[in-house]
C-alpha cells in the first residue's frame, strides 16, 4: 500500500526477505548487513555523491539515525554508481556516522526483488524488519517525518 508520502508499507505476512547485502564499505572493510545486524531493524539508503536529492536528504538520515540508535535501529548506506573518493568526502561533509557499502556498478540495487526498489531512482530508502524482510520503502529524497513514518511502526512490532 502506497500512502500520500510515497511510502510503500508491506504487511508483515506479505513481506519478502531482503537480498544479500554484503561487500566492502567505503573504508575498505567487509560488511555483511544480514550477519552484522541480525535481529535489528535496519534502514538501507541508496545514494550517490553526485545526486542532488541525496545531498538534500543526508541531514535527515544523519539526524534520525542518531535519534534511533538508542532503540537499536541500524542505518546502512549503499553508495552506487559513484567513486570512493567523492563518496567518502560526501560522508565527511555530511557527518554520516554509519557505514556505506561501495556499489559502483549498482549490483546490490539489482539484487532486490522486482517491484521492491526501482534501481533507476536515487535516493531510495528501504526499511528491513528484525527478520531481514522488506517492510517499507520510499523512492526519492526523504524527510525526518517520512523516515519516522516508515521506521516507527516496524520498531513497534513484536
């Protein structure tokens, strides 16, 4: 179901598992999202340093990640169709506190099942529930209010 904010929420019974999201982060360290954040709500944001809406939304993601960290919510970026140097500069300039996987060819985007994420749209944000299933998504720049609208119901699930 898509709401007026462009957020697609998926009923718990209809959710599909997120694909494997693993590789090297922008610092060269290995990261396997499923293994590292098992049992946690995870917010995955697809972005590129060259993308104006990505720059617009960065402060919102940084702010909400700080607000929700005490509640066990993890944030992960997937930097796509970009180069590591500009991507690292973007993270530094925007104070991004969470890791981003380096996805220069967009292969991680393409791992999502058809209909769950449009690989042509950046930025895009996906919320994974504690079981690693896709609970919500939004294509386009996202506000703090929209992030909470996506994440808070998933946090509240038992």
